[in-house]
């Protein structure tokens, strides 16, 4: 008969084995967050000019979302992702003062003046509550190593202590939003330490014009996105033996267009403009980088236990041709676009890529072209290959989903829901009654509310109090306004939207 000591030792061993097994089962998580990439630019969502084989592979071997929403531009989209709250909540993202480092580097202000302004900026920036929980912190609490490579978290100008407060164990990227509008920064930041990029000397980081007619390679010698992909691969090699959450908010394919070299698919294209060739090459580079990450997971033997998610911050933007003003958009005929029967559409306005995939509007618009985003998730042996879903989902759902993936409880008061059951092919018992997309712009459609039954209320013109109603289940291109036939529904949805905008944050109560 075994002694009590032997029994206890055996139980401890068994428990340890079980715990280690559970730990081993916890998946690594990689979120690739493209910039200004509408669904229409990806082959798996219908793109025909630019091929995206690696991103398409994610969809072929994973799950594609067809009813997924981001923000209408960068800052609110990133804020809602990182907080798990919709972007209509009080005390959210802040479009604070960017550009200070550029002014200092260009010697437009002295170092002393820079430091003075930076301290003032820190003091006046939106405060972070002691009990506020951010995306990366959820993974940290579960014992994950967290890392961010690329663009900013929330706001437009940050600093190392705030980056750490957001929960990043490792950070490599920018602190200033204006600097990431160029692809050749003289320096970047790694865990609070500045490091220089060889051959880059321009204070504005080599920012080009919106026309995109500068020569290929203009701006410097070291392309920031190549720095980031090298850093990502290095991180994977160094941390593959422990659970990690890696977030890559890439600049690609945000404009203005800039690329070290044209992709062979487009270098000799007979009809494309130089700007179109460069933009297509940027999309190809993004796809290539996804491929490098996927190949590295296989090499390291962690592919089967890694969840890879791919999405974008907002809808499509036009960086490679004559872009109409947001306030006075015109059609190819010269007629002014409007909010009803003549909305601006990439499919009808000379966009050779049809980057918005037939949707109305662009980035900053309250129509689908401004806010509907791709979302693709791959998890071998867990997600049915080639599956799709129409679940109403948004960026602010990812925090809750990440909590489920890493084995943590969702922080209290968050707006998001976990879509892990859908990923696993299980019943999705929790659903959104509605998704809120805030929008401070008032051109070509403002803020919006999308319901679980597929209706969308658009505040088409805030100044004039015009609201429109669309049935997205049959009219995702928003061609038929149903408002006149459903005044009661307009009133009902308007009340919900107005209630949500500038509402208190329940996660901080």
C-alpha cells in the first residue's frame, strides 16, 4: 500500500503534467492589423487585379468574416480594438498634437521647447483610469509575452511609459503619428530606446505627396516595414517556446504611396500609372510579409498552435489617383456625388482596383466603404478550413475573444463579445443587438448603427438631421434608402444611436 507521501507526490506529478498540458494547449495569438485596406483589395473578398495568395491562404485554411466592422479612420479604430469599447464612449481616443518630433528634428523648434511642449502634452493627454484594462494586459495576466511592432496604440503622440501601461512587454515602432506617414524614418523606438535607420535623413520620414508620382525608393534607404518584419521574425524565434501575443499594426498600404522597388507583377504593367504600380506593390509587400510570418511558424514548429488573425483598421482609401475632396466628391462625369442615388463608389469612379469592392464611400465615410473591414482567422485543426460567417462583429470584440483564447475572464463592463464559439464551429449564444460606429466627420455619411438583424441607420448629414436606413442583408452597397417607408424604425434606431454616442464607459464604473 502506497504511503500518503507517495500518493500526494503522485497527485502533484499528475497535476503538474495536466497543468503543463493545458499550458501547452494555450495558443499563441498573432494579430496583423493592416492600414486603410478595404476588403475589396484582397483576392478572397473579390480583388482581381492584385493577387494576395498568402492572405487568401489564411481564408482558405481558416474562416472569413463577412459582416465585420472597424472604425472610420485610424485613431478611433485602434482605440476600440485596444479597449474593447465602441468608439462612441466618453473619454476615448484623442486626436492629440502630433508632429512635435518632426518639428524638433527639422530644427523648427529647439530641444528645450520640444521638451516643454512634450511635458505639457503628457499632462493634458486623456488620463488612463487605474482600473482600465487594455488588450495586451489581458494576455499579460494569462502569462503571455506581449509584443507590438508598428504604428501607435491610441491617440497621435505617445511615449514609452504609456506604451508600457497599455501592456506591451516588447515594443518596436513609432511614438508619433505624423512620422509614420513616411516610410523612411531616421529612427524608431525599441522598448524606450531610440535606434537609427541607416540612410534615412529626412525629418518628415520621407513623406511623399498624395499624388504618388515621386520615384520608386524616394525617401531614404531603410524601409520601415522591412525593419518591422525582421523584428517580428526575430521575436518569434526568441519566444516560440512560451505563449505569446503579437500585434502588428503595419503601415501598409496606407499612403502616400512609397515602396523600395516595384513588384514584378506590376513593374512593366502597360496601363497602370506609377502611383498605381507603387500602391499595388505595397499590397503585395503586405501579403509577402504575411507569408513570411506563416512560413516562420512552420519552421519553428508552432504553426498548429498559433491563431493568426488578419484585419484592417477601417475601410478603403484612394491613394493612387486623383482623389476627390471628401466634402465635394465628384463622379467621372463631372457631376457632384450625393448622399442618395449618386454616392461615390470605387467601382464606378475610375478605381482600377475597385478597392472598396462596390461599397459606397471611402475612409472617413459612414457608408460601408468607410467602415466595413476584412477579418480572417486561421487556427489549424480548430477552425474549419474555408468556412465563412455573417456574425455581426467589430474591432471591440477582439479583446473579449482574446480573453477566451488565453483562458482569462473578460474584464467587466467591456462592450465586446467573444466570437470564439463561432471560430470553433460551436453555437454562438451571445450576439450583438447592434454595433455602433462613431464618426466625427460630416461628409458622405456620418456615424452609424448596424443591428443584428442586418439593418443599418446612417446619419447621412448631421447638420441637416438626415438619417437613412438600409437592409444590408440584401443591399450591402447601400443603393436603396428605406427611410421613407419605415419612420418608426428610424425613430427607434436613432434613439439607440444617440443614447450610445457620448455615453459613459461601463468598464470604468
